[in-house]
């Protein structure tokens, strides 16, 4: 269990640092799309690993994935 949390935390750090590195380049649609995708991945990782949604009822799993995709989709549509 502790090993999984450590790997998840390391993944979150890598995604955060990659997003920060990408944001330092000139802004293009591809970079913005990648940053939003990293944000959705981080949201779902935190929800399933640290909030223990992986052990929850299927309804809550589907709901949180749909919510993350909906918010990410809204951000992407607003930026384009």
C-alpha cells in the first residue's frame, strides 16, 4: 500500500513539473491541450488513489470520470 502511494505521489510530481515546464514555452493550442490533459489526469489520480474511489460503488467512479472529462472539455472548448 505504501509503495503504491509513493509511486502515485511521484507521478503527480512528474505531471506537475511537466505542466510547469510546458507553460514556460510559447503558448500554442497543443501545449494548452497537453496542460489540460495533465490536469485531468492529476484530478483522476487524486480522486481514485487518495480519496479511495477505487473501492467505491461503480456509480461514483463513472460520475467522477464524467465530471473530470466534462470540466476538461469545457476548458478546451473555451480556449479554442
